[in-house]
C-alpha cells in the first residue's frame, strides 16, 4: 500500500500463512496498541487478517480486515489495559454494539463512537469479512466528553443534520484512505473533531452552525485543485444553492473564502522550515493552485508582498 506525505504505516502486517492459532495471536498482539484491550473471539479455524496502523499526528488511524464475529472489552481488559481514548469506527457493513447501557445496530457507512474507558461488545457478521476504519482521538481533543455525552452523540448521528454531515465526512475520509491519500485523510480527521462537537450540540438551544460544518469539510480539501463548490455540494448531498445561501447569510462567497484559506495555508508553508526545500511553484501546487502566475497575483493582492519575500 503506497503512502503519501503523512508517511508509511508505523505498523503493518498480515496473519495470512501462519498456522491456525498463531495467526489469531499475531493479529491480537499486533493491534493491541491501537485497540487497547479489545480482542476478537478466538476462532476454531484459521484467522486470515490484514492491518495497517498510521500516526496522523493528534490521532491514530487503523485499517483492519479480518473475519467477522464478536470482539469485547471487558472488566479484565479495562483493568489490565486502561485507556480513556475515544474511538470512531466506520465500516461499510452494518454491525452490532452493546455499550454504555445501550444496544445499537450501526448502519452500514455510518461512523460511531466508542468510549474506551468503558466496556463494550461489538459484533460483525460472522459469515463475512470485517473491513473497519478506526480513529483514536484523545478524549481532551473532543472536549472531555463523558459516557453520557458519547451515548447522546451516537443517538444523534442518524437523526440530525449535523449527524448527516458527520457521516458524509467519515465516508470521504475512508475513500481517501482507499486512495492512499493519507495527508488528506489526516486533514479530514481534524475536521471530524469539529463535526463531533456539532453533533453534540444538535438539538440544543442553539442551532448547528451549518456554515461552520461546510467550512470544516472544505478545509480538508484545500490541497485538491479540482475541489469546487459543486464538489462540496456532492459531499453533503445538497444543492449548490444551499451552500451559497449559507455563505451569503454571512456576507461571504464560497470561492472568495476558499481562495483566502488556500493563500493562508501557502503563507504558513512559505514560512515553515519543513517546507524550505520546496520551490514556490511546488508550494503553490500543494495548496491547490494549478497556475503559478495566478497564485503570485492572488498572493500579492492578499498580503501586499510576493511569496519570495516571505522565505
């Protein structure tokens, strides 16, 4: 699996080809760092499983493919492997979850949160392979939610507009992982934090900031030169007019705002030691400008100086 700028997986492997029993043990031992204390049920046959684990900075991403069946985090594992992270799980197949005093059937293609400081049991169809994308967020990055908050967020994912946006963004992140675009997936993981907070606030006294949700999703695509307002509308299954209206209510337009966001990112990279070996043309391309002369013109108009003078 080729990787992008975010880097190679810090752990990658397969249990295929190992003797039955050893294949299961290898898989469980290898994923323990991310799935702290969570173990699938030991099978009475071979256990062909593949996995890749990535460090995305503030978060970690796991991509797992294994035989379906149950997996648990019980009192023993809570004691032996304490962890207070919050996991976001996404699968294109439905699965069952017993967690926080509730039983959920999680629809296919729907992100769901798990509080790893509490016990749970999840079950995937044992007649099919499980393919799972999972992100571990530090609890503090989500505002230190309690168990009740996690339960309430999960209930709102399928019943609120914010939850629909959250689901769309998680699906896009999974698609970027499939395309090996880990730099883009990393940016999307950051946007998901804001969307979790939006879902948490859905239905409260204050309405969800629809424009803020649109901006969070679009920021994850700053490096994509082909991304337009039409792309954003497709991502959220809404009309272009809906997005135009959301921006217009704040006296903004999508195209102007998106261009400024790209220019601000370019300015950050021009001043960054990590990008000092890149040419101005390469930086312009990295923030979505296909034409370097257009980048120079907009940069000077925005900041009153040239890109070269910031290096």
